C-alpha cells in the first residue's frame, strides 16, 4: 500500500475514534464513577513511579483524599469539573480553577489507564483552552517523578517555570487571549495605597509577602492556590465566607464567633495532630457521623449533652454509682 494512502487511512481511523471522545460538565450523580476512576488512575501512577520508594507520600501523585467521594463531590460542586466520555462511558476527567477570569489552573487531569496514550489528554487540554478563551495564563504542578507528564505538558506548549526534588511547575501563556490593563514584571516594594478603587483587580504570581490590608473592602474576594502561612487575620468580618480544601495545620483561632459555622469532611491530615478546643462555648452544637477515637473531654459543662440521644449526665451518674460500690 502507498505510504501516503496508509497514513491517510490511519489519520481517518484516529479521527473517527476521537469523534467518539466527548467532554462535558460533570454532575453530582457522576461523583462515584469519577471517584473510582481517579483512584484507579492515581494508584496506577503510584505503583509506577513510587515502586522503589514505598514509604514516600507524593501529594502530586496521590493528592490528599483523592479517593474520597466527598472530595469529588466538593470539586464538582465548586470547581470547573469536566468528565471525559467514550460513548456513554466516563473514562476520565479534567478539573480547573479560574481566578479573576484571566488566570487558570489545571488542578487535575486523569484518564483511565486503558485509554491513555491515545491523544485524549491533548484533546482535554485543547477543550479547556477553548472553553475558557479569556484565560491568558495557565499553570499547573506535577510530580518530579512523573517523567511522562513532563513530556506531555511540554508537548502541549507548557514551559517549565520551577522544579524541586518533588515538584515541577509549568506555565502556558495564551498569546491570543485578552490582556487589557495587565501590569507585568514591575517592582514596587513598600508601596502605600490609600483611598484607591481597585475593584475587580487580579493578582497572579505576585509577591505580597509582609503586606498589610487595613480598613479595606475585600468583599467577594477569591483567593486560591496561595501561600498564606504565618499570616494573621485580626478583626475581620468573614460572615458567609467559604473555606474549602485548605491546610490549617497548627493554626490558631482566638476569640472567633462561630455562630452557624459548619465543618464538613474535615480530617487531621498526614500529621494527624489532634484538635484542641479550650474555653469554648459550644452550646447546642452537634457532632454527626464523625470518628471520635481517643477524644478526651475534660473539665467541661456537660449539662444536656447527649450521645446517640443518651444523656451523658445520666451515664456518668450510673458510672459513678457502679464505681462507688
């Protein structure tokens, strides 16, 4: 067969196959299927890249709670979560965060191992670039161990911006996207801004270390993928604020008003350091469907407290009576 004819036939077969691959917004009823796929994908990656380092925890290969239905549910609900379909079957997903309309982050992209190396990942990248055409900078991080990911992202036009022993960072600038009012690569240390209207301003890869915000309106702000360790928040109105997918390890909350606050799908992280509630008024609070192994309650007013609808006070009275005999 003529070489050009063979190549043309191969291209047509590939084109026909790719036409069966579709990408659409994920819904809550997809959460369990997507959780199963992401677990299979990331476990496969771990067995491939961590086989010689069985005790290493690499959060880029196996992100925290990657295999939890609750995490998938949250991401579908709060992020831009798309499912990749082969016919009617879900075979993968791509998750992105858009900040300020102009900056995008690829949080995760995963494809069922049996469908990998067939051009589907490239189609997913091109899809999100088309859907979010106003984004002019995309970035992402991947494990330093996942060599195949490095080749893939570089093939898709991403440039390496940093690398450490554990992580590689990539960025892609979209030349065709809008760039109105963009101020780039300026150095303005110790600048003071007073009585300024900066509504709708976006900050991307900006060094704001040791910055201070006082008596300012930050209502409806969106802060994502930022390092705020060792920061202080004092006398702040966080009414109706939303905190999700955050690392609060070893943080302190002093004199907060927690009326109506909810903690959902929380854990103690890899370090497993216990929480401490001290001199807190938790009157009428509820703890549901939680693991309370080795929890201690000391020197607290337990009036009216119940566990599984059983009065703790009555339980203690019975216990003391038995112990006193």
